[in-house]
C-alpha cells in the first residue's frame, strides 16, 4: 500500500470552479493539523466520499477492482450527491475533535438527503456492521452497503431511523436546530453538532429556531454547535443565505445571538486547516461558556457557530456535457446521469470514483485500512453509536405520583365541578417535583401554560428564559421545566428532540393552532414507524400532545379557535403509533395523562377543556372507564332489561355534557323512552381491530352500540371521522353523528353547540326523531324543544349570554331540577377509593 | 365644544410605568408635527382608544352620558386590549401620511386580536357605517358598534373579513409579512404598511418572511413598510424581540436587509413626534428607492422599517388590585375584569374611559367632531376603503389560451404517453405570456418548478431574485413570474396576499410537504367562508394548489415523500369553498387547471403526476369527463347490456393506470367477467349533494356505481376518505377501497403500488374475490395473479427495477399485448376537435 503523498490533499487539479461566485477564500493560515494529520483526515474524507458515490451508483464491483461496466450500475439512480461531500467533511472533522477532547457528541444533520455520506461514515466507524451484520466490513459487505441504498427492500435515500446515530428524520427540512436544542436540554455533558443546510435555513421553523439559545441554560443544559453549511444551491436556485452579502449574513447571525466563525473555499488542504481551527475555537468557547455559567455567571452567552462555505458537489465532476456541475445546482442529485447509456458519462463516473483512490483506502479484504480506521472515535464516542441518539444515555421512566392526591371528589355523578386542565396542572406540578433531580421532564407550550390553566406547575418550577428578567415578570428564571415561545414549531421540535433522547414531556397547545405542526408530527410518526422494524432501536418516551382551549370554547377568541381536524390527521397514521383520547372530565384526564406518560414510541393526543364543568366519574370509575376505552354509563341510562330505544353516545367533554343534559331532559319529559348512554374516551376503540389495536371486537362494539337501534353520537370533532371509523360496524346505518362543522361565529359556548346541533336540545330532538314509536308524545316533546331553541336564540342575541337554565343545569338523573346550582365542589377533595399508580385495571394494559 | 389644550397630549399624569424595563427613550426631538397637528392626532388616537375600550366592555351608554352602571356592561368580557392602543397609534399616523402624500396604502395588521382598534378606526373613517348602515355615525350606531363586538350574532374578536380594509385573517399569527409582500407584488403604486407584533415575530413563518424583500422588485412591485411593534409581552411572557439587547435586534434586522428606525417610549407627545418623523423618513426612503430602481438601478435596496416600542396596554389602567397592568402582560386581554361584581373595578373602568374625554371627541349626536373627522383620508384613500383590500383595484380575469394548443393527441385510449405537468407547463407558459402586460399571474413554488416539470414557463419568464445573479444561474432575474424559495409558508403566504388583492396564481408543491401549510390553508378557508356572508366583499381569484411529485412516485426521494392526507384536510372544509381534482392524465389536467384559473373564492387542490404515463382521453373527451366530474369509461368496460359483475373505479393518475392495467388483464384472462370502469376526476362528486355542491345525486351515483355490485376503488389517498364520502350511498357496503397506507419504504413506483395493494394484480385479485360466480375460472386466475406477485417481488429485489412487462404494458382493450411498447407519441400533437376556451361543456358550469 502506498502511503499518501503531500499532494493527496488536492483531489483533482483544475481551474477554480466557475460559476460559484464565491468571495476568494481568506489567506491560508497554518492550521492546527500537522502534515500527517492533514493527510489522514483527507484520506478519511476521501473514503467517505467514495462510499457515498458508490451507494448512489453501484450495485457491484464496489472497489473498482474491475473496469466499470454497465452491469455494475444500478438501473435507477437515486440519491443526493450535492450536499454529501460537505457532510462527510464535517463528519471527519467532528471525529477528530471527539477523539482529541473525548467529547460526548451527537450529530443532527439537517440536510437529510445527504444520507449516502452519513451511512458511509457509520459504516467506516464499524457501527453499521455491528447493527446490520449482513453489511460486514469486507468486500461483500461493501457491495451490500452500496446496493441497499435507495433500492427496493433496502434503505431510504434520506437519513432515517435506519441510520445509527441519528435522531432526525431527514425527509422534510426545517427542524434540525429545534431537534438539536431539544436533545441538548438537561444533557449538560452533551454537545450536539447541528449541521444546517442553506436550503433548510430558508424555512420558517429553522429561521425561528436560531432563537432557541435564549432558552438553553449553559449551566445545566448541554451545548449546540450550529454548523451552517452554505453550499450555495438548492435544487435549481441559489440559496438566500449563501448569496446575500456576507456582511448581512454576519449581522443576521450576530442578531440571532451567535459568534460565527467562517470557513470557506474549495482547496481541501486549506479547508481542512480552517475547519479544524474553527472547531477548536468553537469548542474552546463552549467550554469557557459552560465553565463560566457553572461558576455562577448568569448573562446569556453569545454561543459560537461555524459557517462552512464549500462547493456543492465538492470533488464531484467539474463539468458534464460541457456544463459546469461542481459548485452549481446541477450537482444537487445525480451529477452525471446517463451512465448506463452513455459511455462518456460512464467514463466520467469511473474517473470520479477512482479520483478517491479506493485502492489506498481499503485493503484486499475490502476493509478500511487501519491507519484510517484509527481516526474514528471508539465505542460509544462514535457519532453513530452514541447512546444519546438511541433512546438516551440513561433513560429513566418518570416517577409518577399517586393519582388519588389530585382526584376530584365526585359525591354523585355530575355533583361536582372542576376545570379539568387545572386539576391536571396539580398532577403535572408533582410530576415535575418528583423528577426534579432526574431532570427528565419538560412542559412545552406557546405562551399558554397559564391560559390553559396548568399554572399549578409554577409552584415548583419556572419558565426558562436566558434574556433579562424583570421584577414584574411571572415565573421567569434561568432554569425551569416550562418552555414557552410563540412558535408551535419550536415547542414541537424541542419536545421531539427531548423525547428522542430518552426524556419525557408534554406539549400543551390550543387546539386551533396545532395544525401548525401537522407536518412535524407527520415526520415524527414516520420516525416511530421506521423504528418499529429496528430491533436495535431502543424505545423512546411518547410524544404527548395536550389540546386545550378547544374548538367548543371560543369564548375569548371568537372564531379564531376553529378546526378540530388534527384528530383526523393523526387518525390517518398507523394504529401502532397513534392514540387519541377525549377524556370527559378531570379524573378521566388524570388517568389518561398518567397512562400516556408511561408509554413509549407513540403519539398520544389528549383533548381536554379548561373551563369549569361537571364531573362525572370518581377516580376508580374513571380508571375503569379509561381502561375499557368506551363503556355504557349505566347510571345515566334507563334502558331497563330490554334493548334501549336509542343509544346516546358521546366523545369529548362538551359533547358528554350536552348528551347528559339531553338525556336528563328526555328522561324528565319522555320518561318511557329507554335511553342508553355510551361514553367513548379512547377514540380508536371505534375502529376495527384490524385498523387499530385498541379497536373493539365486533361483539363488544355491538354490545355497546347495539346492532339495530338508533345511535345519536355527539362528537368533539368533524363528524365524518366517526363514520369512517365505524363504517364496517353492523349498526353503522343507524348512526347519527353530531360534531363540529365549519359554520358561523359565536361567542357563547352553548350557542356554539346550538350552531353545530351538538347542544342538548338538538341531541334530544335527534333521539326523538329516531324513535318514531313514541308517536304523539314524541311529537309534543319535539315541539317543546323547538320552542326552547327559539327562546335560546332570542335570549343569547339580546343578552350576550347563555340561557340561565342552560348555565345552571345539573345532572338530576332524570329527576326534578336539582337546587344545588352549578359551581359546587371545586374546592378541596376528600379521599376516594385507592388506585395504586401503575395498577392494571380491567384490561387497560391489554388495550394499550 | 372645547378646543383641546396643550396638555391634552398627556393622557394621564403618573410615574413612568414600572416593570417595563425599557431603555430610556431617546432625547426629545422637535418633530414634524406642529402644535395643532400634535393635539389633533392625539385626539384622534384618543377617540380610537375610547371606542376600543367601549367595544370590549359596553353594550349601552356608549358615550358615558350617564354614570357607568352594571347594566351598561357586557356579561362576557372578551377582546384584547394590550395591543390595541399601539395599533390605534400606528393607524392615526398612517392616516396623516396618506393625506400628506396622497398615498395608495393598505394596512396588514399582524396582531389581529387588536380588532377593537381596527374596527374603531374603520368606524371613525366612516367606512364601517357605509358597509354596515345599521352601525351608523350616531349614538345609536355607536351603541351597536360596541355591542356587536365579540357578541353572539356580532363580529369576532379578531380582525376578520368583516373588517373593511383587511386582507388578513387575524386569528393565527405568523403570516402578516408574507401577506403584505404578496399584496405589494405587481402593485407598483401601492405601499403596504405591515404591523408585526413581537409575539408573531417569534413564529417561524414570520421569521422567514423578512427575507421576502429579496424577491420584491422595487421597479415593478410596490413597497412594504414593516412596523415591528414591540409592546414587550405575549399572554404571560416577555417577547424575545423586545427583551433581547437592542444591539442584537438592530443587527438582526440589518441582517434581514432592513434599515430600522426606532421609535420608543410612553410619553404621547414625544411618541407622536418620533413616529411622525420615522414615517416621513421611511416614506422618503421608499420614494428614493423606487425612483432609483425605476431609473435603472438594479442593486437590492435596504428597505426602511420602523421599530415601535410602546407599552402594552398603553393608556390603560396603570394598576389594578395593586398590581401593575399597563406595560405588563396583565394588560393582554381585559385589564380590569371584575367590573360587574366589583365596584372598584368598575370605577377604574369608568375613569379609564373618561380619561379619553369622549365629550370632546364626539358631538351631541354621537358623531366624531368635524375637526377630527377631517384628519382621516377620504374615499378610497382610507385604509378601510382602499379597493386593493377588497378584490383589488382593477381586477381582471386571466386571459387564457386555447387549450387545443397544448392538448396531447391521443390516437386511441392509452395510445400516447406524456408527462402531465410538463404539458401543463406549456399551458402555464402561455398564460404567463398572455398576461404579461397585465402582470397579474404568479407561479409560486419551493424551488421545484423544474423538478415538477413546469419549466416550459422559463421560455417566457424567470425566477425573480434581487440578490447577485451569476452567469451560471438558471433563469434568475430581477423580474419574473416565478417565485421560488425553500419555504412553503412563504409560497402560500405570498400567493394568499396576491389573490386577496385580486390577482391570480398557482402554488405548485410536492404533495409530501404541503402539510406544512395546513394551518395557513385553514386560515384562508376561514377567510373565504367569512366572505360568503358579506355582500360588499368582492370576489377574489381562487387559491390554486397543484400537488405533484406525489406519494406514488417516490423514485427520487425514497420514503421522504409520503402522506397524501392534505386531501383529507381540505375535504373537511366547507363544500362551497373547496374543490379537489385528481385528473388522470395530461388533457384532463389541462381542463381542470383551465377551469380553476377561471374561478373565484375557492381553494382548488389539483393532484397530478410528472412522470411519463399513458394518456387516456383526447381533449374533448377530457373536457366532457371533467365537466361531469366522474363517469363510466365505456371504451374500457365490457359490461354489455346487463349490470356489470364488478365496477372498477379509480381516482388519481396512478390508480387509473393500475386499474386499467387490471381491467386489461382481467379482460384477457377472464373474458366473461363483465367489468365497468368508472373514473373520478372531481373527488367531491362522491359526497352527498348536501355536503358538497358537486356531490352527485343518488340516482346518478347509483347509475355509475350500481346499487348492489361490488366496487373495487383504487384511490390516490388514504382509503378511508372514500368511505367517509360515500357512507350514505346505497352501494357503500360493497365498496372495496385500495389506497395509500403508511407502510414500509420502496423505491420503484410499481413496487410502491404492490406494497399498498393498489397495483394491477391486487386490483384484479380483488375484482375476482368479489365475484364468486366465476368459480374455478376465477380461482385459477387468482392463482396466476399470486404467482405474478411473487415473481414481481423477487425480480424487483434482485434488479432494483420493475418487471419489464409492467413497464412495457400498454392498454390493449383486453386484446393481445400491443407491440407498440410505451413511450409513443410524447412529441408534437396534431389537431383535435375544437374546444373554445371558456366554453361550457356538458354541465361543467353547473357543477362548479
């Protein structure tokens, strides 16, 4: 084997790439790398580049031991070369500093389509073969490595869960920095090297995420080192951040709060030295910042970052068919494409591959030569093997308090009132307190923790904030378990990064605005789905999304709070990933959230109101009901021995309230109507078992909803979802769903229900209309209901408030109006039947 | 009437607000306002503030002619005071410069919850009473104005379509700047004053939108004047942009490319002078920039902007219950709340209201005094009456070329191949050319115009770009109809602003990433819904969203292209707003897009592939098919006289291809199976007529799908949508939908179909399984199909490509394989039967 010569660091002689328009590089400065180091790091880079090109093109002849032939080439050329050499360059340099400083570091790679490079590096480090023994460190393994890339039955062309060391789904751009900061939180020893592509940097979520440093405590959190990779072009266009004047870019990044170091050029020797120096400088700065903060300094630091300006498709073909390729948008995907048809193209490819001199990099068995292999960090220090990126270094389950402490005492069904999220807040307060030492729980929200009435948490923690704090500020501090920023994207992204590194959390959001993160939740679901097939991936805590200030309570926001369709969106995800809960009151909310916080690898969506509302179930009843997911509320039904005339079903807190009020009315006014009340707390129980593991089997479903009786179903969201979940059920034809429809605007909660025909009077009407056997009595009752609706409309438009009898209604079990009025029993709670935390009740664990 | 004295400009004496932490204001500079002007503008501001507070609190006694009593107060206090006085302040100052400079200006108000102020100003200008004569300019009208705000049957608490002069739905934050820039495009005489709240400024979409100036041509577009309003607090937290060091904020805004002028403080006199001076300076700068650009300068300017730092809840109660309110987060919504129960609170409110001295502002009839009314601009110069904000100043329909020019010649069904979006590109090219002079069409996309094969447009236009342009760049220019930025948020927001001011456009997006703008589309749908009820709102061109690179063609992106659920999202919107089209080939795509570009006030979603594919319909057939929305393809069916054994239905280009291939296979292998082919191009024809105006009536639906025969339905998206659209149809029980399910990863298109059971073989299997009458012949055919599927799986995993017979398949009408192969006839097209542009064909106009 030839030792590399000093020339090796220049891959290919030629003119400075045309068309790149780059400012001339800074004058060469002798860098921190000695001559051997320089040669070695360049050779390592060449090896990664070689394997990257091989993955895009080859399905055989992996080391070019034979002349390149059509038979060696994949029939379909897929993958993105343009960003890849830059990622390989960064990776090689991160390896150096990890070794030199024994760093606990992970990488977040924004340009996810650079997967050929990331896979190549995981392979060079040996992790890939450890995880996928088929892809061994020999010639056959090399062949498999190349062949599997973007090949049927193989791996996707972007960074995906299959990539060891990744916590970042590389499909959709925009979330790298938020993920990186989420991973760094409460990880004081961790450095997250986050590469941000200049394409991604144009997205909104990424643009906002630079401010994340204002929420990162250098004393107790880890560090994020952003590496803004300017390779100048997207698919067909230059990028904004590359093309804007460098003075403006410096100003922008300084404005975001960073001290950027610029590394730019195309000459490898120069670039290696400059990158090494920049990394050393940045890591020195991080160490200083952390030492200072951990010594008591509380002023927000200006964090270092690196701006790496390198040619797109660096070291790739300079020209193809006479057109410039390297350093232009033409190198974005497959820079030379007609390699099967066009011998000239094939020759370009072969020259390109051989320019990396694979014969110097891999030995006769196809193994990376020892001198280069020794450059990678070892064991868990490898970027591809750091346990932080696989479930966390020391993942711990949350310590959860006994739910009894928070349960609302319900002396009789409906005979208490509470604000469900306020009760949940007391539970979350103690979750935070119990796990204060473990520092593994965060509550994210866009400035709405108090608005969503979770503010009990501020008894034990604060909102984290690194800018100035004034005396009049409310629970702001340098450290805190609550993170509030007016960006749903950041809340979601931080929490994803946090749970993907093994910690726990809840994102509490107004229901109306959760659609902002649809596509992020999409990406997370895709990640979780990918993980299902990978036995080596350790579970991560579930992503818990609490939706409050929901669509039925637009009181303070008029028609801005609309669209309960996030549920529909999540319901389209695979059944083994998503859970949707609609707890009807505080105790069911407690049980559901307690459960969600114990789960892994899921997206749990919980919808719960924050307004005072009647409480239906004691804690034990609530636990049993949640365990079953759906059930008959005998205490509200009067079906007797025969099948009921009508089933009144409900899912959601307001629908439950209105259904019970309708039932109460019916039982008082039409006492011989036999009504069954079914409440659904776990929405996916409605689906078939084939579609969702929580789906009830048909006999159980029919036992609840009957096979032939009319069902009036009051549902929190768009009614069609109930139809689509139940379309295969026997009784589907008799289902009358009342849900949310995009109509009009109103500002009293009950009027909102009337508008959507989800109010008690319309529900009672629907029940009567569905049971013609009542004859005249039913007709008379319908007349009364229509009159009440007219009265309501007149009253609410005159006074601006709901009818007093609506506001004052309490459940009477079909008896005379209860004189107690509403607001009873929000106060202290007495003991209730004990439920041990974690106890398995009635199949709860079976259905989950 | 008393003339205001010099003291008037100080609303209330008192200490500098505590807790605000603001830097001391710059030393007082004598400003551009003379003493009278200063007094008048302050009085105007007081009038707006008074009406704002009145809207939040009062339902009677609008001018406080009587002492304030509980009966005058609304029972439910809703609305957001905090941001409102700042908006009123800006509004008053914009009025001054509009008059002084005769400006064509509209406002975009990011802090949409400041609607009390915006409504107050529209009322003060008289527009409100012109539009809503009930809300007259007298005491009774004042009472109605206050009462209706956030009151049942009234108006929402945020800026909504009901607000004259607005083009910006004020519910969800983040899109103000993008809307403003969209409105300014191709409006060279227009200035859009865009107020950005410091809460909104934390969102990702807003953070990205600052870069919009890099796409705005000062020579041919109008100007956007951003006014960043720092009032310091969100609901419960300080804001990032207010609390960060001012040096960093200046650096950030300079980095975004602006020259900010800072106006800060709380003393009204000082603030009036400073704001007037800043506005004069900014408008002078805009005039200079435009003159220079229109004189030939091509360097991107640094646009002016204003940073207005004023106390939150400015002029409101300083303290309530001993706690500071003004200039803290406590003034966010209703700063003094218990006004009905607590006489002290009520007294605070009364003092607050009277501090504006309404008796000096309104005359005995409740009319704004003449001297103040004269401060507002007149007629169409009023911000609330500028026609730019109501359908555009001179809206013109698009000139559309004759579709025949672009039609693919289809000598026989399936006997041609084309790339649908490439054909569409030629049509869009000529749309651009025909409307070049009108400058009223834009094509938006995140760097994907070429990737989506619409690049024919570059024959007549360029991508607009104001940064440096290099020789190697591809169709970048200072002016251009194509706008590309790697931010779906910006593409969507620009287009919304553009169509809301009366112009036309298409947003072409990868299907996988359109979920990024779910919530923006939500807001636009909400806007269009609101508009429906307002006869004074003029129609605006539809928002056209073209989804390509769709979920069935993941070739170049592996599993990153996933989730066809945007269709589900849009299908939840109201039927009179949304349209969803799945044209199966190029000619249907032409017809659909031609149609969409003629429509108004809708969201049109069109899904179309970009890969070479068989072409089914000639242009005339395509026009008729699109007009019907769904129809039987007789030429593909062999049902004969009797009802068919099975209906093979399809919606989407790949589903159509696979269905026809399945039918072809069945007709060749099981010739006595009677098959009907139904193609659905307008998805909402499946819905009931009650749900969507395009819904087919039941007899027509049954005529297509039969009442009792099995239907195998191949659908582009998640299969459940088809079930939910059809659950009330007679034949729903017999519907077998094959669609997209989140499963696995693969890289050949056909393998993708197999994975989802949407391929020809699975569809043929399903047809056979649904028709047991075939007996042994059917069983035998099923055996063959299962073998083919095994063969396919083995082949694709070995070679990385689809089976040759799959790739080479062409429609044979159930006859022997056609020797022509695939790629036929992409080339020049011959004449076909003429269709006049705009012609009404077979009820097309009826269904749309």
